[in-house]
C-alpha cells in the first residue's frame, strides 16, 4: 500500500476562518501526538476547492470541521471531544 492520499482511510475537511478546525488540528497534533497523521488526508476548502466540493457533496457535508471514514462512509461532525475523535479514528 502506498502512502498516497487516496489510500488514507480518513479525510479531514477544513477551511480558512474556522476556529473549530484549528481546535481539531491542535487536538490531532498535541493530545494525540500525530498518531493518526499518516491515516488522514487533509482537504482544505480554499486550497483544494474541486476535491473538497466533490467529496463534501458526495457525503452531504454542510459544515467543517468533519472527519470522514472512507471505507464506511461515516462522518464525524462532533469533533470537539477528544474521546469521540479518538474513538472514530480507531474504529
């Protein structure tokens, strides 16, 4: 398995001017110590508008931040809880 974005099982939807997005990024970097970085593709609305819009529409995503588990299609929208984020990423 190569380490390309398409093989990563999780997608983090983020965008500019989003305090909750910054909180989630800090949570992934600090308490979780980057443990899931190799498993998460970051899709940034302003930097990758086409890919972001396509995947967001396919999963009826209306807000950021959100985490998507590609294999199951599950979305985690409640990203403010460390326990919920860790549980989602270890499914």
